[in-house]
């Protein structure tokens, strides 16, 4: 069975030939937008889209104001090392550069989505939050069997987004705008929270709490950008249930962890790690719990923001405000998802009754529940 990428290239080439194409693209003036074709995935399927990439300086490497691409890079002396990725195109009679292989399609798709995310960042803050251009590694090789295929991750130390080879039959991760936004959000969390936290001693429970919030907010950001609460399943259908941000109403019950819950989690994980021969550190097991906690938080925040009826830009502004608030969080004293929602609610001048109900339903502790929406 041909892969989704093979099928896409056949469609690309047929489309290019139907409009007339040139074997060698014309010389391109870097002062003009780079017009190309990408694939956009949505709940209704895959669609071709002609887009313009802005700020591109090099036609082959697509280096520019937004992204620097590296092919199968590595790390040396805490620096990213490796060759720049090179894209190949044919050009149709309308001047559109059509990608001719998998790597090229990944590059133009990533550039386009990162370009849009940069614009959202600037529209929301009036400035850039992270360093641009962003560095992205493609076809990355890892030593871990769990992350060797069908994965993407952000490296906090190198400040780089990595994509490993995708071998499934669904929408490849580098073409999935929601997943790209999710991974990009980790850089926001790193710049505002982790860089400060890593400068001091962080207890295991604090690390667990931060990982959970990081994953949850990244899922919210993926939804804000893609407007699809199930963006992950477009590429990873096995996660449609566990990670989908919409659930039937009967699932909406208090699921956010208290500090006591998290301490219990860590004790159980530590015991389990001792039992498993392959487990070198309890951290190997806590990441799965962090995803679960993050999804519970993301579902609550997604429903809350939906009831507030905000624009994409306004939702993004609130997320950045929450990051600013988290930056001043004293982890030694405020280590609780429920308390986090009290702080979150304080970012809004007014809340609808529906929004208040969503927050209250997510909380188990009566004392904290009563601090939210006193008028409700």
C-alpha cells in the first residue's frame, strides 16, 4: 500500500503537469514571497493549498526570517551540528514551486505554519517572544525505540524542534499544523518558565507539575492554532481517545490533580520503577502521567475559552498572560492544578456562568472551588 506521502506526490506532479511545468525552476528574486504548494489536514480530509512563504532568503535551503532547517542533525558541545536540509522543486506555469520529494514538502509546510505562528505571536504580544528564525531538525535519528519513528519533540537545552521519520499512513507530523503549534509552544514554556526553574534545584514533584502544565498548555495552543480539538489523531489515530480535547458531558468530572494526588503518583511510580529491570529513573514513567494530567487541564481550559467566545488572537493573549503569571509562581507553596485555575480565572474581567461552571466542575476541593466565581 503506498504511503500518504507517495500518494500526495503523485497528486502534486499531476497537478503541476496539468498547468505546465518547467524541469528547472526559474531564478527566484528573494525580495518576493516564495509561492509554493502545501497539504493542509483537517477533520474533513487533506487539501492542497497555494501559499506564500515570506522572508525566504535561499531557494534551496529555505533559510529565512522564520526557520533554519537541518537534516539529521546531532549535538556537539551543547550545540546543534549538521548540514542544512535542501529542498527540490519543479515550477508550474503560474510560478508555483511544487515540492518533488518528502523532505521538500515537510520544509515548505513547516515554514508556512511557523510563519503563521510567528504572526500570531506578534499580534498577541506586539513583539516576538522567542528567538527567530527557529531551528528545526528533520529526519532526526534517536537511540530510543519509543521515539525512533512517528514523533516530534522540542529540545529545551538546544532550543530546537525535532521531527523523526514518519512511517504511518496518516498525515505526517511535519504537515500537521496543530502538532507543529504544540511543539512550538514548548519553546514559549521554556523561555518563560523552565529556564528560570532549571537555574535552581527542582524537586521531583515540581518537575512533574511543570511537565503536566507544559503538555496541557501545548495542547491548548495546538487547538487555538488549528481550531481542531482532535488535531493529534490526524497523524496519530491511536491517541484520538486519550488526547482529544472534546469529551462527552458525562466525562466532565473533577479530574485535576491535587498536590496530594501528585505525591501519591510519584510514590507509585518510584515503586514501579524499582520493579522494572529496564527502568533507570522514575522520570521514564512520569511523562505518561504528565500527558494525562495535561490533557485533563487542556480539556478544562479549552471548554472554558470556548464559552468565553474569544477570537484566536484573544485566546493567545490569555495564554501568554497565564505564562507570565506562572513565571511568578512559587512552586514551593503553589503546587496545585486547582489553585492554578483560581489564578487563571483572575485573568478575566468577567466570566460567563457557563465558564464558571466549567471551572467549578473541574475542582474537587470545596475550599478552592468556593474561591472561583463567587457570584455563580
